[in-house]
C-alpha cells in the first residue's frame, strides 16, 4: 500500500481522500527540516503547502519517494531540478486560488481608495477623524490590469460589475480574447498613462521583474493607485516609495513583497500604503479546494499512474516513453526558440508532423512545444497545463499530420501567428535522438540548439560575416559555430551563431547597430 506524508496544514478531508483511495497517510503538520529528513525515506508521496522546503537533500534521503504534491500554485519551496534528477514527479494545483486571489485584489483596491485600515485604527483609538479620511469613488474610474490570464480575467469581471472602465496589457492577449472578457487591450505604456488604478496579475519572470519601475511610474498619471497581489519583485519598492512620498502615486495596496516573510520593508511606514501578509490564497474555500485537488491527484498517480498538473513530466504511457522522449525534447526546443523571440499578441500556433513523427501519439509532443513556447513568459506553465494556458489566453492551437514523403526521416514544423506577422521553425532528429534545426522563417539552415545562440536576421551583402566576426572579436566573445542561410532569389538571410558564454543587452545593442542587421535576439537552451 502506498504511503503519503502530509507535512503542512491541509484539510482533514484530504486525509479522507487518501484513505478512501487505499493510500496509507500520516498527517504531521509542522515538521522541522531535521525531522522531515529523518522520516522521509518511509514515504512514497509528500503532500505540502508552502511551509515545507523540499530540497535536493530531502530528495537524496528519499529513495521511495514518487510524487510531491503542492496544494497551491507556487513551487518555490520545491527543488524541481533535483526532483527530476531523482525521478520524482512534482504536482501542483495551478488554478485553485484564482477566484480568491482576484477577490483579494478587489478588496485591497476598495480598502485603499476608502482608507479603511487607517480609518479603522483612528476610530478604535477614539479620534473620530471623519474629515481626515476623504475617499475616492471607483465608479467610472479606469482600472489597468497587467496580466490578463485566469486571475486577471476574474478581476476584470468583478471590476466591470463595479462599473469601472477596464483596460489590460498582456503579451499574449489577443483582441478576440480582450473582447471576450470585456476589456480594452492596450500596450503597456498606454495602460500606464491612462489608468487610475493599476493591478498586477502576472508571474515573476526576467521580463516582468520590476515591471513597475521608476520609469514606469513616471509614465503614470498623477494620483494613480497601485495594487499587487501577484508576486513580490514585480514592483520596484524603492521607486514606489519615492513616488508615494512625492505624491505622484496616491496609494499602494500590497499583498506580496520582494522578500518574504516581510518583517521589515521601507513601505510599511508610509501613510498611503496598506499591506497584508500574502493572503491572496487565504480563504477557507481556496484552502479546502487545493487540498482536495492535490490529494485526488496524488492518489490517482500512486494507485493508477494518472498524471495531472505535473510540472516535470508529461502524460505518457510506459510503452510510449522511450519513443516519445527525443521528440518531446525536440518539441520543447523548437517552442523555446520561438518563445524567446518577442511575439506580442500571439494568436495561433500550428504544428506540422512529417515522416515518422506523423505516426506518433502527438499529444505529449504538442504539450512540450507549447510549454517551451509559453515558458519564457509564464512561470507556472508545464507539460500538462500548457494547452489550457494557451486556451485561456485565446491562442488557437492546431496540428497537421502529413501522409507524404519528406526530405528527412522525421520532421516537425512549428508556425506562430502574432500581432506583427508570422514566424516558423523546422526541426528533425539526427541519429534518431539528437534535436537539430533545419529551417527558420522558411530559410534552410542547420544548427544544434546550443546553450548560447545569437539569432540574426540580416541582408546577405558583402562584409556581413566579417563585420559580425570583428565586432564579436572586439567584444572578446568567441564564436563556436556560425551557420548561414539565405532565401532563394532574395537578399533575406539568417545567421545562427553559437557563442561561448552569455550575451548581455549592451552587446546585443551593438550587434543590432550593424548596417546589415535587421534584428538580433539572444537565445538560451538547456538540454
């Protein structure tokens, strides 16, 4: 009989779900790290919330562990790389907290505009300072939502019910999806200049870190109010403090902070700030929901091998796994290539299978492609939820299997349609298991997926290769491989340049200044 340890506070109903599924369960919330290390070897499954830290050391001490289930979306407390290396499945419940987080954002906005926390403290202190707490109506005010996924869409729905005007920015938001949820789609700078309230509902990635920066705040209208119930790090706290102190920002309501637990923060003493201790998911209903979901998922996996909301494994049978593994790797890399190139307003993805790939179970390969494509922008995307993530953002996904001869034994083509046009990449497997690029933007060019790749669109004119080599040489960047391709009958060309080491934005800017260069992107791949 499989045995599961619950090491954090979960609903007692979760225990009953395990027991009814024939899973032995120990309920021991509040274990210390040392206590967990001593007993983890006894268990097949570990159910947690945010308190338990599942480190590489824990995985090393757990030879029987098959699955870690996180009741909630965030898995910052789980070393997923170590889990994968140890062969342990990691699950979460990515959508269980959407409603409660959205409601908390609305509550924070209303509390901020009517100064409810400060008015409460004044009143219970016997001051009765009625004239001090002059509020602001939200009716007809413009709410700007940064991040229009599941939570952002719910916030929009609630705000429209409160008679607000709602605008939104999301790199994956299409006009069709914006109309569906009843908001106006804007670019980020437009949203910043127009919104009376700005609420954040985006994951924390390299592209969203400090998205509310000093520069962004300078673009906002005087008297704007900022709400963040998403992730600490989306707001530059020092810049926000300065804007609050100058009076440019009228107030801020924050549930998340750059460092948590946030026992100290420069914003805490500001009179125009209200703060809560990461309560976005803290409702009775949400806690119950995610607890029951994770118990269901873990029990199904341990008893029947069913995989739901896995972060490090696709839904693949034991028989299919060895055949599909290289195709899934190729798909993930093809998706990652396109996902790392800016595609504002991504609307559609088409995936074509040729040769041997046309006769496979394509679902896990499609999931790998979508996870690779969306991964650079969405921190919670995985092989299982990639398709639903794409659907929630209005991205149409289609597949085509060709029954025809092709130039390669097997071939996969990924094409994307986005606001400014289309992009495509084609790949194959060399030797049956080595992913390789064979075309980009309908231009034939062969390359591996190196750790550091400079992707350049250029005009095929004399001097380009020399100019590129000279520039990188001057910058002490070594070229490992240099692959070129040209569109027949034109001077449109591409270069895929493998370099030793990372390329920063300053280097990329110099590359883009070369007269033959149309665009340049720095891409990274992990095998």
